[in-house]
C-alpha cells in the first residue's frame, strides 16, 4: 500500500542539509587510466534504492553482474535494494528527515523537485552524461533540473502506450488502434458487450493512473496552470468536458474494478484474457514473450502474437503522452559522497548502461537521445512505438514548469482523483471545482 506524504512532511524534508562540495575531476576516465580501482576505506558500500522492475531480468543483472563489476572496477560494494514503487517516496521522506538512509534513490516523475534542498548537486555528472550521449530528452531534464542545477541524474524513461489484443479489436471493426477518444469508446463499448472490456486503473498508484489521466485532460485542452506557473486554470470547460467523457467511457467500455487497481492489476487482467486493452509499459508484452506457453489466447495460440501497442487517442486538442521518467538522486546526507559520485558516473556511462538497457528490451528507453539508434529497435516491430516515446511526452505542471508544486499534485493524485470521483457519481463540474481548489491551495502555499 502507498504511504501518504503531506505537504508539511515535504517541507520538513526540504529543510535538510545543503549539498556537499563536488569532488575533483577524473571520473571514469581517470579510473580506467589508473588501471586499478580507487582506494576507498575498506568495506565502502553504496546503497541504491530502486523499484521492483517490471522486467525481472534487469534487477537480476544489477544485483549479480553489475554489483560484481562495480566492486572490481571501483572498489565499491553495491547494495541494490528494490521495493514497490509506491513505497519509494515514503522512504525518501523518512531518510531526508532522519538524515540517514540510501546513498541513491532511483526516483520517479518529478519527485526530485520535492527534495531540492535535500538533494546533492549532481550537475557535473549530469552534464558529462548529456555531452557524451546526445543530450537529455526535455522531459528528463524538466523533472530533474530546477532551473539552476541538476537535482538528480536522469536515468531512464518508461514509455506508456496501450497494449491491446489485435484480433479482438479487428472483430469489432478496428484493424488499427483507435485514433480518437470517441473511436476508443466505440471500440470499447463493443468489446465490453462481448465480455472483453477495456482495463484502466484510476487508483492511487504511481504509473498507469496519472499517465492516463493527465494526457486525457491535455487532449481536451485542459491544464493545471498557465505558462506563468502561477495562474491556476484547471476549472475550465475543456477540463469539465474531459471528465464528462471519462464518465461515459467508464460506464460504456471499462472494467469498473479498475478503481481499486494498482500498476500490476491491469497486467494480470490482460494476461489472463479478461480485458482487451490497457495503458501500460511494454511489460505485458515482454512477459508474454518470456513465458509463451503460459499466456495463451482463447484459441490456444501464444498471446504474444496477438499483442500490439497503440498511442494515446486524440481529443479536440490533439494526442499527448506522459511517460515515466526515472532519475538517480543522491541525498546530501550521504556520507559516501565521493564514492557515490564515482558510481553514478560509472553506471550512467555508455558501456555499463547499455547492458542494463538491453535487458529492458525497450520497456525503458535511455534518458539521453543516443539510445534511439541502438540495434535493439531492429529486432521487434511490435516494440517500435516505444523507440521515440520520450520525444512526444509532456510532464505534470504544464503549461508551467514541473516544479515542486506540480510534483505535490502528482503525489496527492489530485488529477487522477478528479476523474475517479466523477466515475463514482460526483457531477463532473463538482469534481473539477474541488480539484481546482486543491491545486490552487498547493500553488498558493
């Protein structure tokens, strides 16, 4: 279960120690040139907290091979701890308040903005990585840079598109994935009549809920604030219309149990054949390939051959995406600053990162643009929608910046709750008014 974190906790966490001074030059090149690992105090260990990856092979690689190589190359022991992604933020808040905990947090979304005063300055590392690898995507920079410095080093971006059953959509007249929301509702209504509804979480969970609700709002022309980052404009005819549409979509086309789903329930529902489509990363498809004899269609054929990926449908204002950026944040309290900086340079280096990237099989793309050219994209056309996903994303806080206030709204699920309350029976106008009031309180704080 996710632990809630209120604004007072955020502000208390933000009051941590300022970042320590940066170490001198050298980096990975200096390590390699010396032909030996640097001399650290015996038993130096770096504690890296991450999510439980939806691609298990990647976690296995980090714990085994990467950890062993880290000790050989850097003389550092690597402790990789993985937890449910919904629990990471509570761990960060607790650590910065107590002044002790992991040396690195692999954080999601725009969470680094919440801990700006407690995050060590990693600008030197981030700039080196960007220069060597074609620059960071704008969405990666937006969540990890506060306009003055890098609060974290962007690591990866999980692209979210719709996994859908190709044959089932064809049966109801859609040879291609629906291009508009009205087509999506039409297809879903016909599929639900066949006992094959769409599956979408509107629960308080980190990934699939906000990456659905924000783009839906944007596609109707709704937004949280104006470009000035101060004027709250959520309560607009465009936002209200998006909520009205969601109530129709939910009633006509969706599995209504999705209100209680987290980011794994929809995976299980899809792979069990109870839903026809769901917004997700590529983990459903990757799992179906990993165990082709376990996941079968109603005809007894491997489900992997019937899965395709479709982009977000368009509304009156267009089609938009919110893909999940991940960044490595080093808290200022860490007593292993020197070793942690060397590790960050090493794990983000092209040769080391590539090994992890390949195990992801396209589920995560790199935070830098160079990975678009990797040969992995030539292996499977079903994965191609993820190749350039990071170029077409937006981040919460639009049309303003993705700052701490925007991050607090994501964390409190204000936008997702707006839609969830409406599909449970609250009038769309009331749901929007209440969400607007909460957004206004956060921006005024």
